[in-house]
C-alpha cells in the first residue's frame, strides 16, 4: 500500500522491518542481522553508489535520445524509482550510525540557508 504521508521515521521503520525478510534473486535471505549491521558502512555506501549510477544511466539515456517517442510519464517513473532507491539505501546507511535522516537534512538545509543568506528554513 502506498503512503502519501511518508516521513523519514516511517521509512526507517519500514526499512528495518523489511531487512530480515529481504531475499536475493535466488530466494536466499540477504541479511543475517535484522538491523542490517551485517553489512559495513562501506557495503551500504556501495549500494547507494550503485543506485546513483543507475539514476545517472537513466539520465544519460534520456539526454542521448534513447527515450525518443516514449511517453514522458514512463521516463519520469523510471527516474523517480531510481531516486527512491537512493534514499532507501541512504537511510539504511545512516541508520548504522544512529542518524535520523530527517533531522540531518533539516539541520544541514538550515546551515546552508544561513551560509547563503537565504531566509528559507526547514
């Protein structure tokens, strides 16, 4: 079921709930530890980087015209899914450090707003 009121807290809860259920393409459970700590931060960063690469590949294909004649909604959905994968893996990465992604984003956004003399704050 899709949630229209997703928060970073709900994402974290769902990520941690899904981890012990997650299976690879062969049907084998992927994580020995239900909190994902069986993967190192480097492993999680590799997953994030892989998803960034997949998004970059979609953008590259769009730029070079591979999607000519294909409906914009199809392209938008592909980009949205890759961007979502990045955020999902990023949340799992920062969870290994006990970081609340929503709090971290809010703090950093406001720091940059101050630095660039913008009045917009979260």
